[in-house]
């Protein structure tokens, strides 16, 4: 080919220039992709933070949690099962135990972080009780430590499965790691308590009878399950409910039963308690007695079933098995609701009119 003739042809010359420019762009793009791959590629191979722990999960007989708030154990005791000894052997949550033990076994390293002791506090990995980290130990029935770690700050790693990033280290090492964890670990004993006392769907509730201590009794009720609204009958003459949603709130107050702490009921005086009794259309009756002690509301729970309702009878047995002998510390709103007098639910009386001159 005559090169002079080729470059004198402007169309061919432009095509050649365009082809060369395209080739340069392609080369630059390939180089950029390679650089990006190196930047985003993991610098360290993921591996288990506790190698071999998966095969020893059945050996775990005690979980010890230490933080700046104190130390508590979750332990397996013969004839009692898993309990929290510092909470009078209150039953421990199965889900929390499983999440903690399996979660520790499933943690994968992402990359090492600082190993400077003076930097550990920045990610809350300084050891308790003086430091802000949380130490978790898994022990066997002889007290041998199967795995131990200090947990610090959590971060979002954008994992599609919902896993979180946690800064952790082993107690005998200053080397901090960022790990991928399926769970976030809890350091409050209240989070470890078995909260599965009862579940009473609002659709089942027929009525709730209230007997506030030192005040008149009242009830919130409906006649059949298809009735959407509850009512409070027999209001005092000339009085009205302060809000139309109050009867339903009173009637379904046990449908969201929750508590903050628990202690043996014998430690409190329930002789002058407020009584709340919820009855369902399918034969279950649940009674909650509530007292105020030192500014906190505490409640006991018991249940029974009407004759001829075997499902309700089983449910009552399950509730009593969980609740017998225990008093539950209620959140303030629930405590106020369980002890509310009728007068507190009504519109205030109109002020008396001054006499005519």
C-alpha cells in the first residue's frame, strides 16, 4: 500500500486516527480496571475468627458477659436448664444463647486493624470493667474457656445478608480485627431474659376487667369477635371517655405484654395490688396484679381456662409455667395503664359555674 496516498485520503486518515484513539482508550480502560481490581480486592483471605469452635458448640455450658456495667453469667443448671444466676436463676432466652454461641463460631475476619493499645479505646476495645468494650467468654462445664473475645464498635459493611462489621480482639492480644458477624452481641442482662410469657392476639379478646387499688372497678368489652370497637359501659352520669381509642387500649393491654426485669414475687407485697383480668372468646383468662415499688411498677401474671377448652387449658399451663413465682418490672406506660383509674380515662369535669348575681 502506498502510505503517501493513504494519508492523503482524508477519510482514511480520519479513520486511522479514530482507530488509534479507540485503541488507546481501550488500553487505558483495561489498565484502570486492573488498578480498580487491586484496590477493591481483599488484602486478606477471610477465615474463621475462632477456628474449630463450630465442632465444640455442644460443650458450651456457661456464657460470661463482662462490661462496664458489671459481670453476669448465663449457665446451664441441672433440673433448671439455662438460667441467669444473678437474676435468681431466671430462665434465659433460647434465641439469645443460640445467636451468641453460633454467632461467635460464624464470625469471619475481614482485615486486621490497629494493634496499638492506646488506640483500642477509639473502637471501644479497651477491656472492661474500666474500658468500654464488652467481653464474652464461652466456657465448658469444667470452667475451661472455649472462646473469648472483646467486642467493640459495629459498622455497616453493606452485606446483602444483613451481617454487620464488628471491631473485635482476643483478650490476650492487642491486635484488633474487623470481622463479619451475623449478629450484634448484647451486654444487658435484660436482653438475655426469656420474654416469651404469653401472646394474646387482640382479635381473641372479649373483655378486660380493671380493679384499680383504692378505686372503683370498670371494664372494657365487646359482645362478639366481629365487633371492631370496645366500649366502657356504665360511665358515671355526665362523664365521657377522654379519647375514643381508650376502651380498645384498655381491653387489649395484654396483647403487647413486655417487661424490663424480673425478681421473685415473694420479695414484693401484692396485698393491695391493682387487678387486670383479660378474658378471651376461646376460654382463656389471664390475671395481672400490679403494684408500685420505689417508683417502678411490678406485676405478677397467672392464667386459667374455662371448662371444655383444652387449647386454652394448655395455654394457661404454659403461661403459669413461665410466670409462677415471678414479678415483672413493667415499662412506665404499661404500669400506668395497668393501674389506671376510671377517672383518669374520662374527660375532666367542667368547673362549677359561679352563682348568678
